C-alpha cells in the first residue's frame, strides 16, 4: 500500500512516527528516511533507540530553502541566513546532490526486502522543490512489492501521487498558535 500524509496542517511526520511505533509493536521492520532535515528533532532520539528493527536516516542541511517569490520580505528577514532562496527550477546544487543521494539510499532500502514499512518523510516537499524527480519516485513506486508499505509525507503532494496512493490524509490547519507568535516548542513541534 502507498500512504500519503499531506496538507498545510500539523501532524504529517507525527502520523508517520506513530505508524512506525505501531508497526514495531507488531514485529515489523521500519526504514525511515527524513528528507530536508538534519538530526535536530526530538523524535529522532527515540527512533534511533529502536535499531536494528528501525533504521533512521536524514538528508538535508540545517537551513530552509524557498523558491523566489515564496516568502514575503518580512519572512525572508526573519529567517536571515537560515534560508537559501533560489530561482524556480534551479535549487542549490549541493542541496540537490544531498537529496538525490538520500533518495538513492532510501530506494535501495525500499527494494531490498529487509524492511516491511518504508517511510519517506518530507518527500512531497522535495518533489515540490524539484529536488527529486517524478520519474525517480514513479520508478520506485513501480518497483515496490505488494507486501511493502510505503509512506510519503509532506506538504504539496502532487496530484499524480495522490491518484496513485491507496490512502491519502490531508492535514488541514484550522488554527495554529504560530499565528500568535508562539515559537516551535521542543517535544511538540521539534
């Protein structure tokens, strides 16, 4: 089965982590790749403790990327040096290389037969920014054996992926305390 967790609301990665824990409780083996993330999130500490029945990898740099025109001047100023803005279709070469290497590693793990569930966290965002190609993802989907569960998370899942998925959950933001200026809190958002 192919599961997609997308949308602008909070909870996509959290849903994938919950599914991983449930799978481990059932004796399944989980491969978890986080795209566009470094080892800076609280869930990673606990997930690493499940080795060798769960293998966690991250690929990405500790900065945010955005296409030109996506951020207001105020947002860009607030991010400062922590954001790299690039022209549409021309992501930073080093970031592109990291994503492709990470995807290659994840695709090999998915095809290996060692894992029952393969979670590709934030893959939808990597697709949105053109860091991973549709062709690469479709080749992986085509190669997946029917007994393997594949979970893809992140905002902006493309329509072609939603059409292929067996399960699609869209997280919809109704209200978020970020709008009140509440920063990300350890153990809740990171």
